[in-house]
C-alpha cells in the first residue's frame, strides 16, 4: 500500500452562511493509504461524501448539483490528519439585465 495526498475541489455548493444562501466552492485535502491512484481518489471522495456536516446543509436543487473533483493527487511520505474545508464565495451567475461597464 502507498500513502497519498489528495487535494479535492468542490464547486457550486449552495449553503446558508451569514444568514443567507451563498454559492460556495471549497478546497480540502485528504490523506489516504491505497493500492493505486484510482483507489486513493475513491477513498478521498468517500471521505467528503460521508461528511454529514456538509451534506446536511446543502440547499441545491436537483437540477443544479454541486461538483467535486480531484485537483491534485500525489504520493506522500507520511499520512497526516485531514485539513478543514477552505470555503470561498463563487461568483453568482451573471444577470443579463445588469448593465456592463465598457
């Protein structure tokens, strides 16, 4: 078994923050022991998908799902504890009625 560091990037997560709905993205790192890179990615995804604290707050409609992808995956010399979620606000969808500056 090898040790891997898997950096994940989540986008389009509609969550309630600061009293209002916000479209957020996040980055998080998971450290796993796996047979190969495919297994490492699967384990990292599973760790995030099993996090009830995140998914219980999700407000997305079925037609507007969140997206989770591997941003970086590398062999690691040792295992470390999971990092926390680093959330950021995503730009809202452009409003076609809004005037654009030229």
